């Protein structure tokens, strides 16, 4: 695993995934007994043909596309096509991890992560999360923080 190679400490947090659930992130928070603000989802955006970027935000918030565009220094972004997200990352939607993707992409972590000692992100499949510090998440993803989430 990429975290082991980078010697970054983490904790595996697995749970029984219910295929009928609508929100994978909120399911993870409830199943693991963690406040939703500490569980982060990985969303891909497209800023132009074939130009993808990763956004990591709390599961109880929505992605602010204008803020993502501003943070990336582009005019506009749209949500990436799910099939393209799976192809580029190597993960299935609902289990896309920001860690160990097939291709390094520009990565933004919502600044709210800094409020927590640790955060949880997908470990690469539904029902499998990884807990680590926000600074280690940024390090392994080569990302940076930005204000990119808003309340629903």
C-alpha cells in the first residue's frame, strides 16, 4: 500500500457495506460511529477535456464548484463523468480513494480537515476506510488545502 511505502501511519476502519444505501459517506460515518465532519469523500472534477482534479470534502457537505475552479486557477469545473473517474483513478465510484490512484492528479482537501486530529477517507472500496492525519493525507496525495465545501 502507498501509505506503507511512504511510512505514513494509518488505521484501517472497515464496516459492513449495505448496497442499498444512497450516501456511502454518511453510511461510513454511522457504521464507524464517527461524526460526519471527520469522514471525507473523494470527488473528481473536470476543468477541460481530459483535465481532472481531485476534491476531498466532508460527507455532510457539498462541493462548491466555483471555489474549486478558483483554487485550481481555472475558469470553470464540472463534475467528472463517473466512468472517467473510475478509469483514471482505478477505483469504483463510492470507493474512490484519494490515495494510490493510477495517475497523480491535482488534489484539494477542504480546509475544514485541519479542525480534526484525524480524518477518514475511502481505502479504495466500499466498506473500507482509512484514518490518518490531515497533514499525512496532504503529503501522500501531494495536495493542498482550500475552502471548497459548502453546507447543503
